[in-house]
């Protein structure tokens, strides 16, 4: 296996503080570095489409919800894992650009329903194809079995961390 910057850091810690077990950095440090590197690459198509950070997450959540591609602000907040305040800001931007609409909820006149417009639906479908192509490119150095094994291990860490 090739050495990387994180392995170099571990070697330095072994030399400077042999009493410390820095081995968790081999996982956490690498994941942290990958997230930063990948985030820049994955956001590029969204920025080119005029979307701000997190806007695509809202569009994708509405698209995944299925026809009529609509959710309440609370449902969107749970789907996107951000506060309703963050959802409001994102929806404001998306509504101004004609990608979503906001209407009074049928069940509760105090609530709002956010829905994809036709333009929002087309853009989301186009960007999702580009997004998945980018993700495939990022993991193409792994075999199918390696991707599957890594996905399982990451799921285990996610479940352990979230509970």
C-alpha cells in the first residue's frame, strides 16, 4: 500500500510520542481529508448550475420523495439533516430561482409545502446523473468487492456513531 500524508503524520507521532496510539488517525484523518477533497469536486456541478451549498440536498430530497415531489419544511429538515431555519434559507434561494414553489399546507394552514417545479425536476435529474458519475470516478480505484466492504464498514461506523 502506498504511503500518504496521514501515514507520514502517524510516523511522526510514533517518533515524537511513542506512548500514544495514533492509529485511529489512519481512518479518521484519511476520511476527514477525503471529505474535504471530495467536497470540492462534488460541488462543482452544483455551483455551475447556480446552486448554493446545500441547495441540491433540498432538490434531491424532494425528488426522492416521489410524485408530487413535495414535502413540508419539517419533513425536509429531517430528510436533509439540518434545522428548519437552514431549510428556509435554502428554499428561499430555490424559490427565487424558480426551482421550487412554496404553498400553504392542506392539513395545517400554518405550515408550508415545498414542491419541485418542472424546471427544478429537470435540473435535479440532470445533476443527479452528473453527481453519481462523479462519485463513481472518486471510487474507481477500488474493486467492486472493496467498495462493498468499505460501504459496510462505513455503515457500521455510522450506526455506532449515531446511536
